[in-house]
């Protein structure tokens, strides 16, 4: 893993949110199957995940300036079956409760849970602390686990290790890492100060109020999504951003523009880590999927960072609360549009069991006031011929219920001639 055995700036931001400094975030993958998935198969998936790249925890460095590092950790929460059979409209509420005791530092940072569905199928949920990985990294970890369970045993029947399941977690010495960090920060700071003292990073406005989180998951045929984008001169991604901005405006959001936070996958390998950057796109009421193409192209050339003008590694040399003050609200804008792109084909089955729905989203366990600036989060993924859109509303002022979120969604989709099937 090289330097990836050490936590990145983004890793540490998500580690601080776990401790209550910022908006807590856990990533979640959901699978719905057409028939019951037996516990024996789920246990095999659980074992593959436990010995894979999610099986790790944070260890603090002992030298001032050295970054925390990852250590392999094969302890895990046991597979969590739910005794009660769930109706379709209970799935998201059940899944919302699966992230509260994840601990990327002192305990397992992930959990695999399952429940029987009233329609005769099953729902399986993998929930993971964002400190362990980002959305693309989670899909890589799942791909490895699901691919492994079909080819896990040798001809003699003994378990065979998955060569791709684990990452090297041997860090360079704390002294060497501390030297690297101080050299990078002092050199970068000197260059920044030569041009004048950098301005204080802008703080992201937060909100107070009653916490209420509503979610929805819906599926749209890929052919319809792409036709809608092409017909309006846009791309699949600009149509996505346009749709979510339109939903927020339809909710009564005022102001001449909506700022969208857009994560960008920056990985060049298939490592399971937080390898992402954040950029922003400003959407006006006059924008269309076509006009957003140029805005998105320009935005990808500019990545949000904090503190302004200084090397980002400086926050890793500060105490947690000071680092939080410099990165508070990093990446938070009016809406979040996270496009995970195509998912691996291995996710379409759990062993021999066909998945009739696969969704990727994020949840916010233990969220307290002040609320984040983000009012509407959306996660888009594609598997086969289907796009899945997962929505999370954090704006009780304008979206007062799950039904209100559904109404907004339906109106925005209708305006774009997009048919949808709801979970």
C-alpha cells in the first residue's frame, strides 16, 4: 500500500466526524434478492469481508507529526440477521439503524446484516464507516468478496485465501513519516506565505433545527436516462446534477443559485481507501443539462481544499479540534451529487441468488445539530441496464416527510420524461 498504509487528509476528516466533529457518515450497500438467501451463504460473504481490505482499524502514531496508520483487524460484528420479516416500505428504516456503533479505530468499522422480505426475497445491507473507504472503494471491496465466495475452496474443500482480498498494511517508520510531513508542510507553507498570508478558509454555513432524515431509492431504465440526457444536450452526470437541483428548487429553496458538491474519484489503482476529491458546480435557474457540461468540465479542474493556499497536510499536524476548525464543512454545499458510475457485475448476484435491486447510499448515524449545509444528497449508480438513485433529505423545513420527498422526486422525473420504479 506504500503511503496508503497511512491515513490521508480525507481519511482523518471522516475519522473526526465519527467522533462528533462534523457530519457523521456511513456508506451503505443494499441488495434485494428474488428469493431467500440462506445464512450459510451470508456467512461466507461475511468471512470474505472480514479477511478483506475492510478488515482494518486506525492506530495512532507515537511520533509527533507522523500520521495514524492502518492495522489489519479480523474481528467483526457477527452477521446480523433480523428475526422479523420486513415489508418493502420498512427496508430503508431498518437499514438506517445499522450504522450507530461502527468504530474505525477501536472496534469493527463495518457490519453485514440481513432480513427476510414479505415478498419472499431477502435484503442484505453492508454498512461501513466512511473513514475506512469511499463509495468506489466499498464497491471494490464487495466485488472482491462476492467474487471470492464462488471460488473460495480448493478441490480438497479447504478454504483458499483470496490473493486480492488484503492490502499491505506495513507502514514506513513513524520517524520517516513525521520527517516527510514536516518537510512537506514547512516547504509548502513558506511558498504560500511568500505571496502574502493566506486568507482564513471560508466557513460553511450550518443550520439548526429538528433533525429528520428521509430517504428514497428508485430505479430508472438506463436507456431512458441516457435518452433524456442526450435529448437535452447533456451527459448522464449533468442530467443527474440538474435533476437534484431542480428538486431542491421545487421544494421552495430560495436564492439565485444552488451549489452542488460533486465527489471525483481520483484513484489510479483498485485500492480500497478514500481516494477522492471534492469539487463544486454552481447551478442557476437558467441552467440546463447542456449548459452544465461546461461548468462540470471547469469544476473538475478545480478541487476544493482547506485551508486556502496552504498544503493540506498541515491539518494532520494539528490537534483534532484545531484540524476540525480548519476543515469544518469541507465539501458541504446545498446539494451533494455522488455518481458512483457502473458497479461491478458481481454485485448482480449473491451466490446463485439473483439481485432484483442494488443500491448504494450514505446514512448519518447519530447526527445532531447544527445540521450540515447540505439539504439533499443523491447517489447514482448503474448496474446492467438500470440506474439506481438513492436520495436523502436533510431539510425538514421544506421536505417535511418521506411522502413529500416522493412527491418532489416524481415531479422532477416527470418533467424529464423519466419512468421510475420505487423500492
